[in-house]
């Protein structure tokens, strides 16, 4: 587990932008088991690709006309139980940090794993998400 003072700014990068941090397994179930609307989940991380690519992409992606109804984040290596519960909703994908997932009606409809984040620009990832929103967030 990482020290709270280390991860606070990394967590706030999303929560200050309107994402709700999920810190318990109960909060994850409540957030991701929604049968109406769309939900974006960012599995946050301390790694460089989260800072340079995943978090900026997630923030850019929700600037457009089509966007998810809800935006949440869990922090891998910090909120262990919440992250483990979130990863149950991300099956059949293996654990990945960072990762970005879109749910519609409580079902996973789009997934961006770490290997899709590393080496890609935040803009390219945001465009990928924007296309998913066009298909699912109307």
C-alpha cells in the first residue's frame, strides 16, 4: 500500500475534476451495479502512464457532448478492497492498472487496459473513449 500523502495529489487529479472516488467494496457495488445510464471507471495508479496518459485522457474524454452519466475512480495499491471488487466487474479482463472501463446498464461495454494506455498519447486514448461514448452514451 502506498502512503496517503504520496497518492493524494494523484487521486485528486480525478476527484477535483468531478470523478467520485470509491474507497470501499460496498461503494463499488453501488456505483457499478447501476441498471440505468452509463458509468466510467478509472482504475488509477501511481505509474507514469497513469499520470501522463490515463488520467488526462479520462478528463479530456468527458468534455464532449456525449459522456457518461457517472464517473468514478478506484486507486490500485491504495483502496485494496475497493479495487478488488471493481476488478470483479471488469472480468473477463485480467487485473490492470491503470485501466478505464465504460459500463452501460450495469454491463461492461468498453475496456482500455494498461497495454492500450502505455505508449499511446492521452489524446489518442481520449478519442477512443469518445468513440465509445458516441456508441453507448446517447
